C-alpha cells in the first residue's frame, strides 16, 4: 500500500483506508477512488445543465448521493 509507483484503485475506499490506518498503523498512497470520481462527474454534469438553463438544478443536486457526507451533515 505504500508503494507510490503502483496505483491502487478502489470504490469508496474511506473505510478501507481507515481500517489500514487503525489496525496496521499505515496509510495508502497513490489511490484512485472510483466513487469520488463518479460523484464529481455527476456534479459537473448537473452544473453544465444549470448553466444551460436547467431550472431543476438545485433539486437534482440535492439528490446526489455523497456516501459519508450525507451521514456527517445529517446531524446538523
């Protein structure tokens, strides 16, 4: 996990990274998270539609799933 020359590909690696940190006292390097990229692409697509006059932009953006973030901010 520490080799910078190897790209590690995960889907939603937050829990995996936390487990490695907690149980093995290490952290991952050079990681690509497909879940994070999917969220970014979805939000950029919605932003582009908004720029082109999509009136329901705010409704669509609020339905984007952000694993972990939704749980974090649901307390407030």
